C-alpha cells in the first residue's frame, strides 16, 4: 500500500505539502498542487481516512438532510451544495427523511456520533428547541425553509411574499374566485404559502371560501385529485394558486380531462419554476427560486461555521422572480359563463 511519503518523493515535495494539498488546497500553489495530484493519481494513493480523523478530528464529510429525494426541486439545491463542498475538500452524503420526523432525528444523531463535520437541513420538521440545541453544539445550516425566531443560519426566499405576489397576479388578471391547493399543512412552507395567498385575498377584499382550500401532498397525483374536487363545486373557482409546479401540472391535467381549457376556463399558477413547468402546454406561470444559489450559500455558511467563524447575520433571504407564462393567460375577459 502506497504511503504519503511515496507521493511526496515522486512529486519532489515534503509529506507536509502532500497533506496540505489534501486538506487545505487553497494554501498551495497551482503548480505544486498539479504535481502532487499527478503523483497521487500515478501511484493510486488512498488517504487513510480513519487515521486522519483521529489526527484532525475531522471527517471531511457533510450531511445533507432532504425531505424527499425524489422531488426535482432539491436536485439543483443539492448541486449547489455539492459543488461548493467538493471545491473545499469535503464530500457530501444524503439523508432522505421521506418527510418522517423520526428519520430526521436519526440523521441528526450522526453529528453526535462524530460521523460528519456539519449538516445542511433542507427540511425542519423537528421542534425549534431541539434544533437550536443541536446548532449550539454543531455546525448546522437550514436551507429552503424558515422558522420564525429560530436562531440557526438560514437561507431561503420569502415564501409568504412570493405566494402573495403570484396570487396577486391572478387577481390583477381579473379573477375574484381564487382557490389554493396547498401542501401538507404540517409543513412550514405550506403554511407560509397559504399565508401569502390569504394576505393577497384580504388586501383586495376578496372572500376566501373554505371549500376553495384543498390540501395536497406535493405530488402530481394530489394536484389532479384536489383540482377535481374544486371543479365539482357548484360555484367553482376561476383561478387556482397551487403550492408547487408538480401539483400544478396535475391540476392542469384535471381541467383538461374535465373538458375545459387552461387558461380560457380556469387560470392556474404554480411555484418553484421546475423544468416540468415548460415541458407540457400550457407552460406554467410560477415563482422562480434561485435553487443552485440557495445550496451554494448554505454550504458557504456551513464552511464558515466549521472553521469556527461567528456569523454577524443569521438569516439570508434570496431574491425570487415571478415568471409569467401561458397557464393563467396574459389578460382576462370576464363573462357570465365564468361567474367571476
């Protein structure tokens, strides 16, 4: 088995320089780094990770906890995290909670077991007190979600404001009967986006019919099923704000299967600006989240925490954008048949 000294000899540098290339590459010149990495590749040197952990008390591993790894939303967030982690000499492992709070806590235990150096949470089902207790002991960043009063570094957009913005877009097109297909209400994002919808409706003095609020589960299928329920109402809505693009896609299919048209008979808006928003017609009006930037910012904050740096600012709100497409139309002519 090749040793670090073998790599050093081949590259004509000291073993300490080889170690520095592996642990703190930013401190090494590009020329030296090139020679060392070339020697490592030539001799197929594999660092003894366990021994290194005992010496440095570091694993060089980051844990990212995801609520649902099948969700396309998180793929770009994860890419932002991983690109930044790898660039700084860290590896990333994923923990998929499948929206189960007990599993989230099991992954958090890896911090206590010293199996990872830090953690990025892309979900926050645990209670605030528990999360703050963990963050006081270990480097941890929350991304995508935000909990009021939580003293943990957080990166997200303003989901309340964004939901209000996209609902107001429907209102400005002339809709007065606007429904909302929410995510599960035990999730903070669902409650925030409902608040934004509610604020928009109240600010324009529009009535919110309780039957117009249908709770989905994030999936295309639930978007379809909840839309069918809305269409069956005697006094059906003419516009619908859907929690995410996946459910919005299901809602559009439900309208089409019912013999109606989007946006002519009913306008639909989504959230997240996923690739699927432009895969089927009509293209979905939605809120674009800077997904890659959220992941990148979260990882950079975690790197600072792991270096022992204190953060003067704990909450970072990134800019979102309303992307207007065909699913709600660009203008609206009111007529008696819509009942608006």
